[in-house]
C-alpha cells in the first residue's frame, strides 16, 4: 500500500509559478513511476508529468518547457515545478504512484491550483 498526500496548491497570477509537492509513504519496492495528473472543471483527468525510478521524465505537450517534475528519494517526495502559469492550467492536481508488479495505481486526494488572468 502507498499513501500520497499533496500540498502546495493555491491561487497564482498568470505568468507566476507554483511548486506543489507530494509526500509518499508506505511500500515502495514495486513502485515504478510517480507522476502528476490534473483535472480541470468539466474535463477528464489528464497526465501532466511522470518520473520513473531511473528519473526518466515524460511531459504532456501542453506543459513542456514550463513544468518540471522531480523526486527526492531520501524523503519520498515528488515535486512539480510549474512556471509561466496560464489560466488553462487551473485544475486539481493529483499525485500518482504506479505499481508495475501488480498493475495498480495509487492516488492522492489532490491539491487545487487556480491561475488568475
């Protein structure tokens, strides 16, 4: 079992930055990938960025060059550095952990990021 708790969301002006974090606890030996997803009002949840155990990263086209995902192995924390924020980035951001051995996804409860124009 893995527990994920996000923090760091809030209200940001367009062009500003935010850095939500996700504290993970539990059993990690079979966790392959950690990531961030987001869900805007009235839309489906979508991938934002992922980072593998080897720190290989993957980003949605809409955030490439603006967002950066990182992980701290010592504290089991995943960060999402978000720069040059746009109103379209407004969403609830969810932390995700994927267990490749069992094909299971774990989710946090999410943190709201609101970008004002």
